[in-house]
């Protein structure tokens, strides 16, 4: 496996990890007690805070996708440096 194939595999893995991270973060956010308090709280929707959804949901999805992407980029850089030293 040459360097280009190795980088393509790492890049593909990074996309998969970012998608899984975003989905996992959204699932954990949606199932938390804090979110249930904001969205389902009171009688006939009393106490429902949709502002929490509008502000938190995009940030949770972004953080869930960005963290695995950052780690994968770091691994790709380290693999590139390691292969440059040995190749």
C-alpha cells in the first residue's frame, strides 16, 4: 500500500468518524435530562424552550463532527511524517 492509498483510507475513515461522532453527539444531547427539561417540561408545552434547540443543536452537531475530524487530521499528519522519515 503506497502513501496515497494510505492517506485516502485515513481520509475516508475521518469522514466516517465525523459522521458517527455527529450522530452520537446528537443522540446523547437528545437523550439528556437537560434537553428533556427544555423540550418536554410542562403541561401543554408550558416551559418549552425552543431557543435551546436553536442554539445548542447546531453546536452539538458541529462539535460531534469536528472532534473526530481533528483527531483524524492529526493521525494523518503523524502518519505522513512517519512515512517521510522511513521512505
